[in-house]
C-alpha cells in the first residue's frame, strides 16, 4: 500500500493534483496518474504536476537545482508544457516557501519558463515566442471539417476561428478532433472574436478532453489573433489580448513577439491519498 501527500489547485478551473517528489522516489505510473485524475474513484483533475529537482530528470542538461514540473495528462500521457499548470505550480512553491521573491524559474520539457507574482496576486508566466503557421491546416470534429492554423507554444495547437458565439456554444467536444498534420494528437482551440482583441474560447486538450481552460491554448489563440491583424501590431509595443474561457478570464501580452500569460492560480486543498495497487 502506498500513501502519498498531495495538493490540489486550479487556474481558471483547469485543475491539477500536485505531488512533491523532491528526491525522485515516487515514480508514478500511467495507472497512478489515471487513478489520481479520475473524478469518480480518485481525486479528480485534468492532470498531475510532479515537483522534482531538475537534475534527477533524465536528459535534462540545464540547472540541476531548478524545480522541474513533470506534467502528465489525465490519461497518463506526457505533455511538454502546461501554462495554467505552471502558474498553479508556481503558486504552490511560493506558498510552501520553496521559492522566494516575486519570480521563479521552472524547468519543463519545453525548457525553462519564468513565473512571477503580480501586484494583484495573480501569476504571470513567460512562454517565449509562439510559432504561428500561415498556411492553414484542417481538423475534423463530429464529421465536420474545420480550417485552422498550427501554433507551437512548446506543445502543439490548432486554432480554429468560428463566426458566432452560438456556433461555439453548440460544439460537441466530447470526442477528440483529428487532423492528418497531427498524428501525435493536438490541442484544439475554437475561438470567436467579440472585438479585435477580445476572444471567447473552448478547447479540447490532447490526452484530457474538453477542459474549462487551457493556458497554452489561450496563448495560441492570441498568437493567431496577432497574426491576423492588418496591419500587424508593432513588435516593439506591448500588445494585449483578453480571453474568456468557461473557467474565467486570462490575458496575454506580447512584446517583441514574446508571450506572457497572466491569470489567477488557486490552491484548493491538501491531504493524503492511498493509491491502488495491482
């Protein structure tokens, strides 16, 4: 029998189980992750964030003393990065007095990302330069083919622009979208512009399903918005976008094409969980 300490938290209702594994002794299996994320027999979450020292992660060649956010989707699969997860992870480390000052560098499979506590108590995360592909691609959902654009935010996204809020609200995201350009799966954001720099969004996350929010997906959607503007914004200026997701509000600032995501990050509960054994 294994009993682990855990914390739960969410960023705009994109929720996570957080596990401290400072010395790399827990080594959760895919079954462990699926159990922890199960909303009926486990704790319930969109994913698991394991905190481990970066030097203990295979193939990590950066600063070994950084905290590494080992992110796993609810189905047990590994993801390169999770922007809402990073903000919750940073909040947790700050609350546990494991990070000091207003900023913290966190290691991920997509590289090091800098998080900081804002004056109003929110968490910002610097996500680098998203890569938007001008040539459209296609995604199929429920027998309907949609045109979208590939955006790389350290993990793969496809942003699909819809015409009306009603169309967005009536989408059935219970099954994953598919596209020939995304054989390893993709996060798909369906968006509607309510004004030039304000969007509404729903998302199907790879390995999870529809979630109430997706931080990297919000950045992908805003990257698409920036690239569709005519004329495009001056990269030297700070260009801000605001996104409404089912779980709340997030904002994205671009400066010199570098994206910063800002929003709330909330710790919910702490406790101990007994894991299922074979």
